[in-house]
């Protein structure tokens, strides 16, 4: 995602206005990543979707963004960065309006796909503009502001989404993009200069197509597998075959083509390859845990949507605070120790969540969420630093795109896996607990005397409700335990990371594209 050369016609006096416009575009995209989370139960009711189906609203957006992020640099070179950015903003806003008007699950998933496709280039292109209009000495401050704008999403998204859903409608979670997008569009039209177009710019369409087919079929396989009973379904078999075939063709093409979409030389760098695994796991643990928390707070604990948004907000504050702390520690402390600390904090937070029940206090939810967010803050900047520390400068553009692709795939795959496990484990736990509901269980006989007799219809209904609740709680515990184990499992990989001889000039915000 390398930026285009700055236009010499860009007036220095307009830097403030340009910065404000592109930051607005970034905030709009960042908000939309998390703002819909707290509204999911309400959207689920409006479109009559099941618990696992409603997460398509999240994964469809992430998958589309993952697919379209890598070619954003090619599009900017081919058609001009300003032109592509304006199309992205208008398309994103239009798709947001369509999401708010959606009347069915299929419609909202399709429109979220459009949102992701258009929104994918907003962050890298905005970042490129900031890099162009500031001098080398000023870029640190510009990128710090850029990083804060990206982190506004996790901080304000749940709170704003909760307030809009509670006081107006869940549809305003999407309509709020209209005024923000209009301001950003108008400002970019007036203040931003167009870059030179490269008519000879080319894209490896076959490699891009195979990668897109692989990601899309993998996501469909994971999203619909539980619903269709996995490999007993012809559709799931077909999606698995397409996924495996597309991956094989992409791999062969990458290794044999003269100039492929994915540069295979990137994986010869040990730090970069291991960092790809790290960011994939981080993508799983962070957004998957967010997807779990929303139904846990609103469905199991009965929190109003605004309360759920408020207690989830400190998670983003923890990330933002620790990113500032880490920014001062980079170069003074071995980045590998920072990674261990970040993974340890994440694992500790997940461990605490494995013991949660619907009786857990708000303070516990806030404090543990803050700790998890702090862990993420200790991972973002150090991981980006070490990932690109030993990578040649001319390969960093390709590396940034692939690095962020890995994070996005991890996020979408993680949400799909934990959602499928919630459904599957709830059913399994229900069966296990119900096995003890028999007249031969003397411990249960005392409970049956309290109006929960399986002999009466009312008693059976009450029993089923209680068993389902307990089964769901255990299923959430199992998911949190899985995320904890994944965080712990990658810690030994830190030993394989090589400490750079000198700190390179790396864009620490690249991870957030």
C-alpha cells in the first residue's frame, strides 16, 4: 500500500483541512467495523435470522474488505488516488443507506458486502495522502493522529451504536455514515489534489481472482457448515472443493508466475512469516471475542443495548492507552517481550471470562475488557515493527497488503468458528445435562418438587428453558477457553523472531489498514 508521490501543487496551508477530511473518512470506516455489533440482536429480530446466521452481517463486511484491500494501491495508480477515494466514499455511504433500508437477511448481508468492497480502500488511501502532505519529520505526529482515528471505532462504536439503537432504531447505525461521508466527500473534492495516473499499471487478475475465490468459499464453508450439518450437505462439499482448488491454483500460480499477486519472496523473511501467524491469531481473538460479547450481554444477561455498548467501550480505551505507552517503549525495550506481555494479558482476560456467568458484575466486565484491550495495544505496534524490521524496503508495500489480509481473514474465520461452536456446543451440552433429568436421579427429585416436574407441560417447558440457558453459558465458556488457548499457543513462536540490528523506519499504523 505504498503512497503515491505527493503533488507539488498541494498547498501547505490546506494541510489541516486535508487532514480533517481524510480522518473523517477513516473514522467512518473504523466506526462501521464495530458499531453494528451491539445492534446485532435487534437486527436478528428484524430479519428473522438465527444466532449463527446473524454473524454474516459482520463476516460479509470483513471478507469483502479483506479481498479488496490488496488491490487498492493498483486502483489508485491506474485511475488516480483522489478519484478512487471519492468513489469509495460515495459507494460506502450508498451501501450504508441500503443496509439501513434492508428488509431481509439476504439483503443486509449483500449490502454489507458492498460496504466492505467500497470501504476497503478508505484507510490505506487516506494514510497515503497523510504521508504525502507531511514531511518526514512530521509523519510521526501525523501517523499518531491517524492511529487514534482508527481506534475511535472500538472505543466509540459500541457506545454510539447502543445509543442509536436504543433511542432511535438499529437502522441509524448505518444512516449515521451519511453526514460523515458527505463532509469527507466535499472536503476531498475541494482540498485534495489528484495524483498522476499510471496507464501501464497492471494487476495479476488470475492471482487476485483465485485469492478472492478462496476467501469467499472458505467463508461460506464456515458460515453455513453448522446450519447444513457440514459434509453431509452437497453445498458444503462443493464449497470445500472450490476452496481447496482455488488455494492450490493460487499457490502454484504464486510460485511459478513471473509477477504474481502474492510475492512469494515475502515468506523467505522469517520475521514476516511468523508475524503473519501472529496477526492471524490476533484477528481471531479480538473480533471473535467482540462478536461473542454482544449476545452474551444482551441475551444472557439482559443488558439494554446502551448499557452493553458502554461496558464494551473501555476495551478500546485500553488499546488506545497502551498504544501510546508502547510508542514510547519501542526502541528501548525488546519488542519480543512486549509481544509476550500482550499475548499474556489477552490470555489472562480470556481465562477470567471462562468463569463468567450471567451474574458477573459490570465492573468485572469493564475491567477484564480493558485488560484485553490493553493486551491488544501491546501487540499492534511491536508486531508491525518486528514484521517489517528485516523486510527489504521495496517489498514493504506488498508486505503491508498481505499482512492486513491475514488479519482480516483471521477476524472473519474467528467469528464464524466461535459462532458455529456456540450452536454445536449448546446442543451437545443440552443433551448431556438433560440425561440427568430422570426420576432415578434423587438429586433432581428435590428440584422437581419446586415446580419443575417433567410430568407436566409447564414443568417440562421450564426445565427446557433452564437447561438451554445452562448449556449456552457452558458453550460460551468453551469458546473463551479456545481463544485463551490460541493466545497461549503462539507465545513460543516469539523465540523464532529475530531481533533487528537497528530499528527501521516502519509505518507502525500499517497494521490498522
